[in-house]
C-alpha cells in the first residue's frame, strides 16, 4: 500500500456523534481590488443573523460548483481566521505553471476576470455548537 488513512479523534470518541457542530454553506463573490494591504487576503465576514454562534470556525472547506458546460476557475481559496467572525481573511492562490508552486494573486490589483462575476464558489464552514 502506498497510502494509508488513520482516523483522528475529534473529541472523546473517534467520531462526533453528539451533533456538537454547526455546518453552514457560504457563497463567495469577488469584485474590486484584492487585498490593498500586506495582510495576505481580503477581509471577509462570516457574520450572519442565521448563525447561532459567535465562535470562530473550526474548519472551512472551499469548493466550486460550476454549471454544466462551465469550467472551474482553477484558483485555490484559503480562510485565515481573525479575532472575530467579522475579520477573517480569504487568500486566493493561482496555480503555478509547470513545476512552479501556487502563488497568491497580486496584492493591490483587480481580481482576475475568472473570479469576478462568478457565483459558484462556496465553502462549508464548521462551527462548534457549544
């Protein structure tokens, strides 16, 4: 075997059967200029009246769901938690060419056209429910 997987406990039990998490789906839209500061990533708020939590997320999983016949953007997205739900950051990376690693899109520049107007970038955000 070249690859193995090991279950990592997430609490007192190997899996969470207590329903102590809240999972919310967020849609992300991009416009304007990317990160006008050197903080790496644009400020993004996850505050919502529908969320009964005030804690920072435990996990943020981004994905694209383009309609049939539409290619995904090919960008990678990362969430960097802030001190509150209102001041986290989203970092956007473009795929490198050849053997080059992924690189963050240029700060103080407009978002690439592949991202502006796109409405199919989402994330499942997991919050602790306690």
